[in-house]
């Protein structure tokens, strides 16, 4: 009996030491020197609701005359396409401008930022103040920032249009008309696009006014072979 009690006590001490080591390892800060901060590096207590599955990122068969590396934004159907190559593209779900804030045109990515700060335009602050909502002059980047994890700033003729392609901390709004003209993506999607679209990328926004001109494209549905075999 005494031997059994001694063994049990030893096992208890060993288990306690193991758990202490495991907990110390689990809560030790990761070495983030030189690492990019991803949306997945930020752990939220409650995971936000995703939009309907039709707006999830997918590889599609895509026919167009535009060159690989071009971005086409279809504001009517709430999709953004990154042209991967001949007859193929990556399709992302997006949120777009509400009524009166839609736009169209051909622009370029003029600047990019990770976890960008947000400086709402003066007219937006004035408009929201009339509704009783006070916006900050500038809000630093972070998980509660309306621009989300990444922002691609859209320029026309070398000048900032004030429109952006950016992330959102409200992913369930993807597929809806809720912004003041900017193009919103889920944070994991805007991170994916950010890594692929360099400064200078051509962006065609199809929307009200038809200022983008004639753009030929055809989304022919999910590319089953690419999903199975990659590429």
C-alpha cells in the first residue's frame, strides 16, 4: 500500500510539472521579429459570422481580353476577380457602395498598407455628425479599424481617388451595399489579394456611369480541376 501511494505521489508531481511546462509554452510570446502580421495572428474571443458561401474565395474558369494580373470589380454581382492567367481567375466576394455611392472607372493601385490607419474624409465626418455619430479625425490600425487588415489605395492619373479596396471587421456585410464607395473584402481575402497585386496593378471597377468602358469577361463557374490539382 505504501509503495502504491509513493508511486501515485510521484505520478502526480510529474503530471503537475508537465502541465506547468505546457502552459508556459502555450503562453510564451511568439518571436514576431521580421514576420508579417496576418489576420490569423489575431485571435478573437468570438469568431465573426461569415457571409453566404457564394461569396467565399474560389478559383473559377474566366474568359476575358484583359491581361493576367488585372483586377476586375463587378459591383453589380458583388465579386472581385484577380486574373490568374488564360481562362482562369480567383473570385472573391465583396461589399460595395450603398445607393448613391456607387462608381465606375479604370484606376490603379497607387499605395498599399498593412493594418492601415483610417482617416475619414471631412464630408463623411460632417454627414455622420448630422446623424449623431462622431467619427475620429484618424483611427489607428487594428482589429476594430473599419479598413481591416490591409488596404490597397486606388489612384487615377497619379492622384488618390479616396477609394480603397480594404478588409473589414464585419465579414457578414460582404455581398451587401453598405459602404461609402470603397470595396470591402473579408480580411483573409484582402490579405490574399494584397500579396498578389503590386503597386501599379490595373483595377477595372464596373458600376454606375459605365466609366470603365467596354469590358469583356465571362465567369464560367468553379474551376474543378484547379481545385483538385491546384494551380
